[in-house]
């Protein structure tokens, strides 16, 4: 008669801990690449031609800048916003209201 082998709980615990580790580093906000709703900020491929040469402030840090064809930009609630670099644009896209509030208080 065959004996049934008792499996150790170690693989189950290891899988559980691995799952918890993955969940703890998962993003808690909507990533920029899935911003497809009009209520969410979206990346603009390039600024509209009418805005080229315009003087504005970076929506992230408030620094003065001039819009060029390669200026990182986003659209939110029907308005275009411009940034010093892509990392600032991506932070804005993740939480636009946070940065609009900060800009209003500067």
C-alpha cells in the first residue's frame, strides 16, 4: 500500500510572501500609459502649433519656459500644460489635481 506523502508548507508560504511582496510594490495610481479617459490627464505627442513660442510656467515646478516643438506637454480638463522635462510631466499625469493646487498657491 502506498503511503501518501505529506507536503511541506514551505512552498505555500513562499508563494504567499512573494505575492505580498509584488502587491506592496505595485503602483497605487493610474499609470500614465493607461490615461485614456477625458477626466484623466493625457500626454500630447507635441504642443499645438498655436502654442509654439508661447511663454508659460511649468505646471509641475512653476519655472518659466518657452514652448518648443519638443516641450513635454499634457492635456487635462481641456487645457494644455507644459513641463521642464518628461519626469515632471509623468508625475503631473499621475496626480494632476495635486500639482494644479500647488501651482495655484505659488
